[in-house]
C-alpha cells in the first residue's frame, strides 16, 4: 500500500452507424451542386424506440425526405442525428416525420458534438423494505432511456438518478418510479444553475393571484412560475445571481391585496418519523389482537374453567376457542398485515421476489390451513381441528416489531447529515448601509431570505448565516463543526467565513457571497449524501446473493415441508415425534413455514450501506469528507505539494508597502509553463520567472555563483526560483514551505500502519531530498510534471500496490484521478478537490492517517456484518428446517423464526451504529495537543 488514486476512463463515442444507404436526397428535376449546398446538422431525442427495428424505421422515414444528406439513429441513447440541406427541409419537418413514424421526437438545440449533459435528482422512496426491492428499482430505472445511472440507498430510502435532461425530466422519473410500484417524493432536481423556491401565501383569489404572478414574471432573472390555488403555494425558478427570495416576498406583499403575507413554504420533511410512527401504531394494534390469540392457544388452555369454555363445541367439532382465534387473527392478517400483501403484489408484478413475498407466503400458509381446519371441523361430526392462527398473527406482530426497531436504528445512521443541516442558524441580521458604508438600519429576518451581496451582522456567539467575506471588524471564528479544526481561526477584513461556523469574541460585518445550495455547508451535505449513495465494491457480493436468495428460500421451504411430510407418510420417523396437538401434515407445515420466514435477505442488503452511511458522517465530523464507498474500501495514502507563485507575489507587495498607491507594470503575452514557471512581456522586455530548466530552455546562462546559491538553498530544503529579463539572470528567490508541525510524526504513524510514503514533486531534487530527510521519507521523485506524477502512480499500481495520492494543486489533478484514492487538501484548488475521492478539510497530513484508519475500521465492520448476516442464514435455515429435532426434540415455531428474522436486520444496523463511537488513534490526539501548543 503506497500512494494515491482512482483510474479515469475516457470513451470516444463514434457517431451511430446508418442502417440504410442514402436514398435520392433532392426532388426530381432539381439539380443541386453538392459542394455549394450548405449543410446543417440536427440532433433529436426520439422516445419510444425499443429495438433496432424501431431505429431502422425512423432512419428510413427520415431519409425519404428531400435534402437529407445522412441520417443515423442510436437506439441505445434514443437519439437521431440528421445531416441535411436547409434549402429543402428544416428541423420541424424532420421532427414531424419521425413522429409520423410512430415515435415522440424533440429537437435538441445544443451542439451535436457537445458532451452529453447530466443532471442528478434525488427521490425519497416510501416503504422501501429490502435489498431485493432496491435492486429491482435500480434495474428498471437503469433501463429507462435517458437514465445514465440509478443508485438506491436502502438505509435512508433515497434514490439518486443521473439522467440526461434533454431526454428526461424529474417528473417523468417520478412517474417511472410509480409505474415500477413505489411511491416517490422529489427531494432535489439537480438543476444547480437554477434555484427553485416555494412560497406560501396566506390568501389570494383568482384575480389577485394573476396580478401577483404577472408581477413576479416581470422581474429580471425569473425563469418559470406556477401557482397552486388549492394550497396557495407559488413556485418560482430563478437565477440566484440576479434575484433572490427576499425580492419575491417583497413583490408579493407590495403587489397583492392589503395584509397579504408570503413565507417560505415548508415541505413536509419527516418521512422517517412518519414511518416510525406507522410501524409503531401497526405493532400496537397487532398486539391488541395477537395477545388474546396467544393466551387462548397457549396459556388459558391450562386453566381448568376457561379451558372448558374454549373447548366447548359451537358447530359440530368447531370449538369456541377456534372461532375466537379466527376472529382475532383475521384483522392482523389482512388489515394490519396489508403492507406485506401490497409489497408482494408489486414485487411479483415486476417478476421479482422480496422479503414481503416470504412473509405473505408464510403467514398465508398458516392462516388458510387454519381456516380449512376450522371449516372442516364445522362440517364434520368427528374431525378435531388444530389451527395455526397464533402462528400467523404472532409472526406478523414480531416482524412489525423488528421493522419498527430497524427503522429506529436506520434513522440514527443519518444523524450526521441532520447535525450538518442544523448548523445553519434560523435567523440573520441584515444591515442597510449608505454609500460610505455607514449602518443605517438593522433588521432580523429568516436566514433563508439572505441574498447574495447582503451585508450581515454577526455578534459574538452567533452562527455565521452563509458564506461570505468580512467587510468590517475582527474576531475569532470556531470552524470545528465544518473543518474539524479545534483552534478558533482569526478573521479580519477580507477574510473568508463559512456558513454554520460560530463567531467567538468580536463583531463582524460579512458580505454574503454564497447562499442556499451554493454555500459550503450545503455542498458538504450534498457530498456526504452522495457518498452514502455510492456503493462500495464489497456490496456486489450481497447484491448477487440477493438476486437468487428469495426463490431459493421458497424452494427450500417447499422441500422441507415435502421431506417431513413424505417421511411421515412412509413412517420414516416414529409417531412419538409428532406433538399431541398436530398430525404429520401439520408438523411438516410448521417446519416449512419456519424456513420461509426465518430467512432474511435484508440483513445482507443493510450490511454495507449502513456502515458506509455512518462512516461518511463520522468522517465529516472529523474534517475528512469521503466521496463514497469505493474510497472507503480502497483508502491508503501519500504525499502533498504546495504552489510557490503566491509567496513571490506577497513578498513583492510587502517590499512596496510603504508606498501609498504602488503602480504595477502591466504584463502582456503571459504564459504559464506547467512544471517550469511563467513568462511574459513587461514594458517591452521579456521576463522569465521559474526553475533552472526554464532558464536553460530559453538560453539564459546561469553563472557559477548562481549555481552555488541554488545548491545552498536546496540543502536547506528551500526552492530556488530564478528571474531573468531579456535573457539575463538578475535574481534568485529562495522559498521555503515550512513543514506543518507533526508532519514527521504523521509519516512515522503511516509507516507503522505499513503504508509507504513517497514524495512526488515538481520541485528540484535537492530540495525534495532535504524535505524527505526531514520528515523521514526514503523514496523521492523530483522535477515531475503533472503527467509524470500520473505515470508514476500507474507504475506503482502496475507493481501491485494500492495507491493513494495526496495533493492540492491543479498540477496534481491527473495523479489524483489516476490513483486508487485521491486525497485533496481542503485549502487546495477547486480542480484538485473535484478530482479527489477524499477532501481533507483541515489541510493536515494527520488526517490522511485518520482517513486510512477510519477506512480500515469501516471495512472491518462491513465484514463483521456480512459474517453475521450470512452466518445467521446458514445456521438459522437448517435449524428452522428441523435438523436438531430428531436428536433433541427442539423445533423453532414460525412466530419465533419470524422474530429472529427481524432481529437479524436490527442487529446488523446496530453493529454499523457502533462506528459512531469511532475515535482517532490515540497517538494522533497526543500529537494534536503538542502541535496546538506549538502553534500558540
């Protein structure tokens, strides 16, 4: 295990191949000069194609039009690309021709060669019960034209769909979810460049609503507006750079009738709480009916007086006790247990099977055999009935209890996201200032009404409402809740602040730069949510097993029943084995039902996602943002590098700080040469600033004295930067990037974890070796260009190493992408952060240790979950089938088997929740205390 990364793959998509040769392209009698005819290209979205025959019919219809040069249809992506001569045909005629062929067509206005766009919508799926349901949902949505990827997170019942907005809309995705058999609620559409807000208006009639809607439409930056008269809700799509929510509220209240008020519409959030409440209510009602069933069948039968009443004959051999149990268990079976019938129907309709199918089959077998038994007793003068009503009702009750506990536990796995969301304050103080910046008015308002460029007042102890920069005042801000950095950070004019952090001791005036979904806090929440959606490779095993699990269990259950029944018929076991209250058929039926209901595919499905969800939340609280299960599974570490140009600029500004208004000469023909330096023309002279190779490549002589200065700088772990004007070397900058306190110790800890650290840098060899020696790194690769870094990563991977790359600059991006795990320093460039799998918010090397340590703890927990889930089924199914019965007389009643099944899912979730107690290695805590004192 060594350095960094994830392999990036690019695919060159060739244009679709035509099915037919070109037909005559122009009307008869018209001669057209092909070279002079201007060609145009149109791209269409064609909906309704299912096979190559459909594509062929579209292509043939289009080619019959005059002026068509070429037509190619891509059935997989549901596209048609047409090259035509506009003098004879236009896009609308082509579109109509496609529709005449029996398909829906829409012109895509973007460039044909442009990269296919992608958006992501998030949907909450109600009553997503097991891994089989999630796999089915993913399978059918992935096959939907326009869908690029569909991911289901069973733990929090969220669906994430990557789709092409030129083919699909989030509405059509919701419709598809409904058609598959699930209820979905839209969480977000992914249209990041356009914001959407819903406002609640207290009262408006039709005429007044028309005036308000027209007034909002007239505002600059408004894209779309709709009004729901039933709920008095107005929905607005807008550009946040041009307009904001507060403008809408003011427009509504000024254009509407007197006393009209507009507030932000609060969508019902709390589906998890509703689900918990539903399961709790169902469980309580099931107990109301099940407890009497249990008492009449297993307890009161031993009370002499009551036993006589229960055994009393009502009709022929039908007893009062059987009637009571039938009446009491029926509501449990068909009303309280209705959710299992609904889930089974939807699953079977899709051609799949899930846990609901097992429960429905098991309870129905017990219930309807009992109905048969009591009806036969009622019509027979000598048949004594033996029912299983307590089995069906108690089984449903125990499963509802297990689902209630499971939902409770799963709710705790998403507490990290809830804590992040709650960091944002409810209110903000808006300042109104004059042209000279003097405060004219203060106003407290809803934090969600903050707009870009607002100036906000943050008093000591208050939370920062949004991202921005300080325009007045100085203070210290506690950013630990965002970055994990324990020490408060000093802030003064010009410094950046992050929404959700806490101002400690001074008053600050902050100008808002990023609000709402653009804020760092919102982005972190989205990143953590996306990470929890991403499947770890280890989950493939569970998905594969789950596809065949339920059918195999049904077969095993039938085989169990048949085996015991056949053995009984053939006298394969003594009659003394059969309980006095049963016959051979009933004993075999009990074993078969127990097998069916004890098997649990859900435990397998929850093993990985619950652990990933908890771990990513824990990582975020530690300042380590992990972008998915893949990164968690493959994380192992290495090096970081820092840019130097900023140090030179700041030094130059410092040299002229005594001047009132220093004037800097303008640079022309500026060029950045990656891995070497920069060059430009300044006041008619060519200026070069960079390393030794830049000078040599531009024929700049480096005298012996300069060589000595460079050697001395390198020996001191400093980077030598040379400057020349018109081919003459005039200066050398010796720049040192001081090691962070604790860097050497962090490298030593990594070594103890059997992680080899390597420095890969664009710096010169002397400086790199000096730094490596100081921190205890043995392998050094210096003077590496961006592509060289990526090549080195691949070389290490080819040698069988799992490579992590730690970087912060644009020139680190290729290596970050190439590595198995890319780790970006939080203070680095946006490009590096985008390319990485893990973001280290505190910019500390110690967090690399945290990331690796958390990864190992998470994988251990996932494996433990799998051992338990698989072990439970491997041991439980034979036990339910009666393997021990011939030797010990022990048999597992179906209701107890159902309780064990429910408990298995709860136990896996609780196992994952133990990750919430994760603590960083003790040696890191000691190191942080020591480095904190040094910084003070």
